């Protein structure tokens, strides 16, 4: 019973992040350019602070449930395949997205904004791939 709950929790966390990343990619990040230079820093600060309350618990839940599944002995091929994009998303977030957000926190920078959108497509693809892997795992 607990394995079923663990698998369901992992699936839910991942698919919540899939929906969230597509929303960020198609709605939030493109709108950064429309905020205006004079109010961008305040807007960006509020955006990152409020998004962190949503993203951080979901990413932690996804990571911890994945680790728990692996350490509990799950050797499902689709689950194991989904671990590579999981690792990529964490590395990309810490090495790419957070530094770009830190740059944007100082004020709107068109090059940093474009790089944020461009590099986030890789995370969007990786989370989507994770979601498909876990869907295949549940079939």
C-alpha cells in the first residue's frame, strides 16, 4: 500500500511540475518583457518569491519520492529512465536558471531574458519527458 502511495505522490509532483513549467515557459517568462523597466525589479522579486513557494516544495517532493522509490528497490525501467531528466532539471535550475534570475533581479536585461526563455525550453522538454516516462511506467 505504501509503495502505491509513494508512486502516486511521485507521479503527482512530476505532473504538477510539468503543468507549471509549461505555464512559466509560455506565459510568465514571455511577459517579463512587457512589465516595463522602471517596475521590473520589484515585479521580478515578487514573481521569484511567490513562485518559489510553489516550485520548491514540488521539486523537493519529486526528488525525495524518486530517491525513496529507488532506495526502496523499484527497478521499473521507465522510472529509472526518468532519473536522467530529473538530474538535468536540478542542474539546469541551479547552474542556469537561478543565475539568470539573479541577473534579472538587478533590472530587466534583454539578453538575460532571452537566455532565460531559451534555456528554459530544455527544462520544459526534460520535465515533459519525465512525465511521459512516469505515464508509461503506470501503464
